C-alpha cells in the first residue's frame, strides 16, 4: 500500500519570516524554488571566476542601460524566489529597493553550473520558462558548453542551442558576440 502524504509548500513570505526568526541565516546557501527550500552547493573557484567574467563583460558593454544583478533574488511568484548567478534587468532608478525584480523586469538569466547542473536544468529552467523569462543560458563548466534557451511559450522554451569553444553568443542586448572561451575561461 502506497503511503500518501501532503507537502507543505512555503511562500516567499514564509521564507522571509524564517530568515527574520533565525531559522535561516545569511550563511545558509538556500533558494526558494516552487515552494521548497533547496540547499545549493558552495560556489567553487571556477564558478566564481565565470560569474565575475560575465559581470565585468556586461558592465563594460551595457554600462548603465541595464542593471547587472549578481546572485540576487528575483521574485517569480508567491512560491519562488531563486537567486540566479546573473540576471540582466531593466534599469530602475531605485535599483529595485522597493521590490525584487519580477519576470517583466528580466531580459536574460544566466546560471553557471559546476556541480549544480541538475538543479539549474531540471528545477530552475522549467520554472523560468513558465514565468516567461525571454532567455536563459546554462553555462556547464564540466562539459565546457553553454546551453541557450529562448522564446518561452506554454511553459516551455521553444528554441534551444548549444555553444561550444569556437562558437559565439549574442544576447539580445549586446551589439557584439561573446566568444564561449571568454565566458568559460
């Protein structure tokens, strides 16, 4: 006989109350994904350097036309507030002091996967598609490639492309292509 149980899904409000009460601390590497608190792996050297390279490139190329958000929360719905490695956001004078960015504010999300490929691809990517995020890159440091997903429709990305060393990528906001080697290192 199968055991039946009911899951308790946490809202973003619950998540913040847990932080305020000390149940979750600044040192906890966790994200709220579809009502579940997911423990994230520590950020390694290769992961950190990739995020720094991307951040520097976007700041250099895009200046103040967008906000380059690095490992900050984005509010997708009442059950999800992930912290993507990079998010390119619509510029706002208050730099999102009044609220975290929502899907309408996001041009591009980049997740860098060293040990987190399963979470980024299997949990976060479908969630981003359902939220209508226009473009997502998953940088797979182990495989040395970048998976590009775009044109979300009916909760799934309609276009998919893999870029490897020797290839270039052109996010919608940039005038020039970025060599994959420059991203992966």
